[in-house]
C-alpha cells in the first residue's frame, strides 16, 4: 500500500489551514491569561508572544519551503541534528497537536451548552471527535475545502463581534485593575506577565501545522510563503482586536475563567435574547470547528510521518483508500477522548481541564519552536547549497529573536507550571525509551532524502 501523500492544495487552502488551525484561540482559552496577569499585563504578554510568532513564521517558512515534508519540524530537526534531534522535535510536535484538540472539543461543548443547557459538554466533545475524524478520513481535498469555508466564516464572525460590542466599549473598563491585582507595575504584575505566557501562545498555537500539509501542497515553494505570511498577519490583527474589545465591555474578570468569553461579553452589550448573541454562538462554533478539524489533520500527519520513518509502529503510516492516514487519525482521537474523560480524575495545579490541556500543548509547541530555529541555524551552516526559495528576512536577527523569546517562554512555563512540565518531560522520556528499543523499525523504514539530506 502507498505511503506517499498526493499534492492537491493551493495557496488559499493552505491559508485556510494555517489560520483555521489557530482561530479557535481567538474564541476561548486566551482569557485565562487575564486571571493571572490582568488585562494590561496580558496585553504585554500577548504583544511579546505576537513578536515571537511573527519572527518565528518568517523564519520557519524557510524550512517549510526547503524541506516540504509531512513531518514538518520533525523532518527539519532530523535533517539538521540526526535521529535524536528528529525524535525531540517529533515528540514535542505530537504532544502539541494531540493535547490541543481536547481543549477545543470541550469549548465546542461549552458553546453548544449555551444553546442546549441540557447537553453534556463532554458528550458533545466526543461527538465532535467522531464527526471530524470521519471527515478527515474521507480525503484531504474535501477536508481542506471544508477548513477554508469554516475559517472564512470564523474570521467574519470575529469582525462582527468587534463591530457589535464596539458601542459598549470603554477603555476605563479595560484598564481597571489591569495589572494582576496590583495597582502599579510591580513584582506581582511582572510575575503575572510571565505566568500568562501559555494563554498568549494559545492565540497563535499550531499555525506551524500547515507545514504538515506541505507534501500535499501544489508548488509548496511558492504557495506556502504566501499562506504563512498572510496567515500570521490575519491572526495578530484578530487576536489584538478581540482581546481589547472583549475586555472593555464590562467586568473582564467575569470572563477570565470560562470557555465562552465572547458570547458572555456580547451579552453585556446586547442582552441574552438578542439575535446577535445567538448568531455569535452558532457561527462562533465555526471558529472552534476550524481549529479542531485542522489540528486533527495536523496530528495525523505527524503520527504518519513518525511512523513512516520508523519512530512509531509502521501500521500508523498506512493509508486508506481515500489516501488519508486513517489509523493515525483514529490514534490521536483515542488519546484526546481519554483526556476529556480524565477531567475530575486529575487535579493539575488547580487548573481546569481546558487550561491544563492548553498548557501541556504549549510545552510541546515551545520545545518544537526552539528545535526548529536551531535547525534553521544548523542547516544554514551544514547545507549552504540547500535550495531555499524563501529565505528568513533579517537573518540571523529575526530567527534569533524568535529563538530567544521561545527560550524565555519555556523557562517561564517550567517555573509557573512545574507539575505539567514534569508530566510533559515524562512523555518525552517514554518516547525516548521507545526510540532506544525500536532501532530495527528505523533500519527497515524506507529511505527519505528529505530527512537525511542525500545529495542536497
């Protein structure tokens, strides 16, 4: 059976995947950052993280166009640092993409619960897994077209949200007690700024997942840069707009520990029975669905690439008759559903399940960002003749900024989320032990010039 993915995606599809992977982060999750940093403290955090992501994407695009591989960061790190480098990046990416969907699925359940109070959010979350795993199995072209449509609707709805709440916006509401319970920029505020990092990263988390569709992109060296650059500009604009408008319409603290902050913010302006509110809930679901569906595509390609290269059981690299990695899609779904039903069984630093899943996912993302930027620097030295149709602007300063900010984020994450950090490290150790025990799988895996460099 074939293990080669087919190129069917154009620039607009890739933009839809890049933005769609992330856009649920504008609908929920980020407001937990207000709870630890306040509105002004979190604004500082979000601006720093936006700078990191902008520098990262402009640098990451060089790797994606030069090495268009379904493994994304796994492929870049393996080519730069060998098998162990690939292992670190591959496992970190897998953790990022497997633990993000349960958080999004729970938010889907919360949004549906607004309309149907009797509906169990967990049951709705599992239903979402079943529906969108099935859609991903039916074919990447169908999946990507669906992703594009729901992403456009989700972007439009965020613009509508900002327009509807704008008349109720007050800057004095936004700045009230804005420094993490401190009335001045002191130690408590600085601590909150760093503690809020995972929730600011949630604004942009997984945009890099479009790299995992690179094998399925038509002319990736041309289409991927356009999609990525347009995508990061779209997301930065929406993130800042949504955060500021939502924070200025009432008591922002009431929105800081819930999974549906936008409907609740809109209620303050238009009331509970307004048609605008019901529209936001229903169309807002498209934002959650876009990310949920897109990340399923992302985690399945990561499972697929690692299995094809011998890092995971080869059975996960099998393709269905629709030329999609169906077993990889199902594997990630099983882990996600188990995570949903772990709520209440595990108490992670007093966090809600959603906040814990976000934090776990962000640990994976930050490690992967660091490995990707290190790979960029290494490949510039070890493979100066590698064809680079897009080169990171401002090299080495721009990728250097991304790398330094990513390291700062990782240190802060480990300091403020020690228990989840240790669990993340435990997953990495288990993966390393499996790696040591399964050398025969990699020895028997088919040769892949994009992983090893070959004669490049």
